[in-house]
C-alpha cells in the first residue's frame, strides 16, 4: 500500500504500517510504503526522522502543503491508497479547557489534503472528547467533519463512506487503558464494503487474553532514585511483552528522573496505589500530615499513583509530572520515566525521542500506541486484499 501520514507526531501510526510482529519480534512490513509524512513541531519531526530515516518528511505547518510541494517529492497523486493521521487533540480533551481554536479547526487541513491526495481510504484518529465538542455555532464538530468527508470533491461519486468506532488500546495488547475514536473513510466509487474494525483479543471473558498490566510492562526496568539516569538493564525480560519491547537493545535510553521539592516529595511518599489528591488531603484532615501540604489545585485524579496489577490509565504528554493526571510509579516514589511511559504506550526500547524531557514525553503521550496501529494496519491490508480479489 502507498500511504501518507499527516500530523504524524513521532510516528506511532506510521510504526503500525512499517512494522509487524513476527515470532515475538518487530520486523519490517514490506507490503507498505509511506510516501511522505508531515509534522510541524521541530523536535517531534526530528524524532520521526531518526526512527524512519527513509521516509520523506515535511517539517512545516500543514497549511503550507500544496499540490506543488507534494509533486516536488515525486509523489504519484493517482496511486495513493491510504491517508492516516490525527490532528491536534488538546482542544477537544475533556481534561482542561475546551476551545474551538486554531488547533481545533486543524481537521479542515486534513480534509483539504484528502481532496488533493484522493486516497482510496483514510483513518482519522482523535480523543473521545471530539464526540461531544461543538464549534462556534454550537454545532457538533463531528457532524462538520463527517459532512466534509462525505463530499470532499463536490462530487458524491467521489465521497467517502464513513465508519466510526471507539477503540481502547488495552484490548489490543497495550498495557494501558486508552480510549480513542477512529473514523475510517472508504471512497464510494471503489465500492470497498469490506472494512471491519480489528477484533479485541484482550479482555474479560471466554477466549480473550488477560489485560497486560503496569507490572507486565515495566517490572524489568531498573530502580530509579531522584536525579538519577540509568543506561543499563539490570534484569532480563520477565515476560514476552518485555522481550518484544527490548528486542536486541543493550543500552537503555530515556530512563531518568528529576528532583522534587519538599511538598511534591511528601505527596508521593504518602499516596498509595490507586489513590491521589483526595486521599492525600484526607490524611491532612485526619491530622496525620501538616496543613502546609494541603493540595488546592488540580483534579481529583491528579497526584495519583498507578496500580501495579492493572493496565495504566491514559498516558498524557505530562506523565512525568506528579501533579498531572495519575502517573506516579506504583512501587517507587517518583513519576514515570520517559522510557516507562513509552513501554506503556508499546513503543520498543530502540525507538528514540528527541528534545528535553517535556518534548520527549509529549512525543510519547500524544502518539497512537504502535500495537494498536499494527492491529489497524492488518485490517486495512485485509480490506484491500478482499477488494482486489473481487476485481
């Protein structure tokens, strides 16, 4: 398949089409070719380039991409099978302020590019907050998106049939509960009626594998003290997931932690697994801790400690900050390291991130988990195979 990745980030979705799992290892999927990708943030674009050096990358605002700039890369506009990508999601998130701002309107650029690229199929990913977001006219943003998808070319014959579903990453072998909405469009003039979303292999019930937990994901990674960086593994992989993540890595990257002040350190030491801000403040109300530590800012699930024997809660771009959503290590008195966050997203240890701590964590937290992307890629390939078989 010939594929274009828009709003690529560090490359979570691209990874799913570039690689597959074979004999418990990531290997290149030679059936797919990424024609080019686009990412605006410079350090994120550098991370994409470092991990996929053979893919042409446009490090620029998507609004500046034109037919000419695409043709200048020798892209055949008559032979594009699939466009993938997810515009910025922060404006739609139900955590924090929800604003129909410039970022919230970036889906229009995605759709503009679809009009140029005319792929047979597209996959559009975003947070579930998109389902309830409204525009300046108090109309559902999702309706606007679907209407634009259904008549991109001003020609109903070339419109896209739309299918939509919320997928949770934990159901596809990712040790993290992460709901995301996926909108799949299939060009109606091709009569590809074979699309099915990937089946959930993990979960409760007969015939399903048990969910992977935080312990399953990171129990082999070395202990970290404050202000420490560790670059060597001290244990062998403890399970198949850890072996898959490590591959042939000898050195450990991005496993570091900073220094905390007295208040944050006190919070971390006293919050138990599954608890957070409300629990900590209850200790103060009971007279067990000094009132000077009382937490007044943040949501009820901020300053939260993860469970060791459950999937992680959703990894966000601030997972290295204890005052953010639940991101405190279940057994150690610190937030997650960048590498631990990457493990919970299913990025292999050889996948590199660029920039400072915040930039690296944003690259991890904003990505589509690679194992979920691989499940989607399999379904796309099956869909095209069925279509080819009936031609």
